């Protein structure tokens, strides 16, 4: 039972890690930094004591927090750690544990899957 659960959780974790890495990297290199003036149409970096991603009216509301957290968990980890230092035991530590656990599950699943395929072929 645990092996089946581990196999499926590993595949799900690998998918989640891949999507978060892709979204975070896309945000890092594709979005401009808003320096004032009229708001931009698409998504952009903004700041109010902490750097975040904001999106214009043409983007659905659920996209903004997904992109922000994907960026925090990849390229924006400096801002995430800086922001959550006072709240580390309550918010930062659980986020870190879940993210590291997902990465470990994804790496274990990928290692077992590709190792098995190379030995079979």
C-alpha cells in the first residue's frame, strides 16, 4: 500500500515541481518591473516592502497568487525568506518542509523511473 502511494505521490510531486519551476523561471525572466505610472496590462513585478507579482485587469484573479508563489519558491526565495523571518515558525517553516518534501519525492520518483527504464532497455 505504501509503495503504491509513494509511486503516485512521486509522480504528482514531480509534476508539481516541474510546473512550479517553469512558472517561476518564466516570471523571473519575462515580467517587467513596474516603476510607477499607469498600471501595465499583463503581469509585472511590484513592491510594497516585499517584491510580488501583480497582474492587470485582463488576467484572471487566480493567476496572480500562483505566479507569485511559484516565483517565491524558485528565484524569489530570498524575498520569501526575508519576508517570513518573523513568521518562520508559523508560515515559513511549513512551506519550506512541504516544498523540500515535494522536491525529494520528485527526485526519488525520477531516479527510480529512469533507472528502471535504462536497466530494462
